């Protein structure tokens, strides 16, 4: 009888305490999962004006020494502890998507290529070279270099739609909007058919 009650009690505790749920979810994370958020950092706000997606920043989750980190392009391409990375996002909201099984089989090779970009500075010009990288460019190139798969699709930036409430942000970003360039946006990677939803926070 005792063996039956203990699992029920654990389930009740997980339901009542969101922190327990999040810890349980965190255990399902794998290296190579891709995490998305709405960043408030100036360099990422530019992405808001490219395709009006819900998310403007993304990175690759990597487990090292039993801890989770996010490889992403901030001011430079670097590893940030998962908790600190999430805290930078608006409302600490995030989504995690997992690559399809065919990509998971190549994950060791994909992650081996990831360290190649570490230390590169953020690319405000949105050029498609390896000297500097913007956030979704980093994720796209890591997966392409490791598995020859393009997660996102290129779009040509020809115009923008600015809401009145965005006018202040727009003034600070307008000089960096890559008109007449082809860009892989964060939302394009989020919509990739090679990824599936793993978890949602908030």
C-alpha cells in the first residue's frame, strides 16, 4: 500500500509547486536543444523589426560538467548559465525546441563545431560571414556546419511595420536594420520543420 501512495504524493507535490515542475522539466533538456526568448538587449531588439516574430533571441543549450549553459551571441558569442540567460528575457519567458531525431544522431558533430565561433563579436551589419555573428546566424551556422541542415529560411529585408508603442525602440535600432540584405531571423528558426516543441515557460 505504501508503494502506491508515495508516487501519488510526489505527483501532488509537483502539481502544487511550480518549482518542482520546472526542475522536472529541466531534467529533460539535452545538449543541442534550442531556446528562445524575448530579449531586452539593444542588439537583439533589431530583430523585432525584421519579421515581427514573438521571439528575438535564441541560443543552443549545452550541458557541461552537469550544468546547463546557453551558447548564444550576446555582445560576443559565449556560454551563459541557463538560469542567467533566462533571467535576461522579458518576464523570464522562454520556449525550448528539440531537433528531430536525425539531427540528434549527429549532435556530437554539431556541438563540436559550435566552439569554433566562441569569442566572435555581435554582427550589427547582418553580414553572412564568420568574422561576426548575430544571434540566429550563430544557431543556423552551428547546425549547418555540423549536419548540413538549414534550420531557418532567408528573408530579404525590404520594409518594416512599426507600431506606435515601438517608436522609441525603433529610433535606437533604425540605423542597424539590414535593408536589402538576406537575413535568417529568430522566428524563421523557431518555425523550422526540423524542430519540435519541448517545453514552454510562462
